C-alpha cells in the first residue's frame, strides 16, 4: 500500500508518483481474495483514505466520455492479479472537500428537502440556508436525524456527480 501526502483534505494531487501495483484483498481468507476481478473496486485498509474507485482501463475509457463534476483525476497504476500486473487506475473524484465544488451543481432553490426530525418539507434558497437547516436538525435530534433531499434539481448537466459534504453517495 502507500501513504497519501498530508495536504489539503481530499486534494487532487496532480504530480503523484506511479503506483506500482495494488492487490485484491478482502476480509475473508487470503486464498479467496482474488476470486472476483471487477471493473471497479472500492478501497479497504490503508487505501480506504482514498475517496474514489480503483478501476479497469475499460471503465476509465467509458468514464472519460462522461461529463464529470470537478475535481477528479485518474492516476495510473497496476493491479497484481494471479501473478500478472494489469492496467488499472485510481479514479479520485471527491476533489476539495466541502460545498465549494459540489454545491454549484445543485439548484437549491428548486430542490425539496425532508426534515427527518419533524417530518416537514423544507425549502431553501442556497447552500448556506441548506447548511443552516442541517445544523439545526442535527442539534435538535442529537445528531441522529438529517435533512434529506426529497427532490434534487441539478443546476447544470453532469453525468457523474459525487455529493461529498452535501449528501452521501454519487449520482451517475
């Protein structure tokens, strides 16, 4: 495995060294680790600090044809699989953490939210109002409830939108 340099949280590092190879590992017995080769793998262990996927060359070619929300980067790597090094990529898609990049893709004024604590429908005008409502609901519920999207309206077209800091998950 490798160590990510200590820089801004979730920063895209454009001058990263070549990652010689990774290997498949799971929580089961070592002899079962390589049973399933996929086009996308998640990271576990030390690699779990990477927000993104470990992808095949085939999937990278597909993703490159999509409109992907900024910031993202493909890092060349190899996957050691059954003794052979295959071309794989680290697809880091989180970019700078926070609303800076992702909130501009959401039309908050047209979106609709559900207050999980009260069950009420909430409307906000912008990210700042959204964040204020999130903080209020979390404090009222001892951080057990959230403000969830009931309807999300995008402000501009994207094929791939990770929602770190706004909502968990990725829209594809």
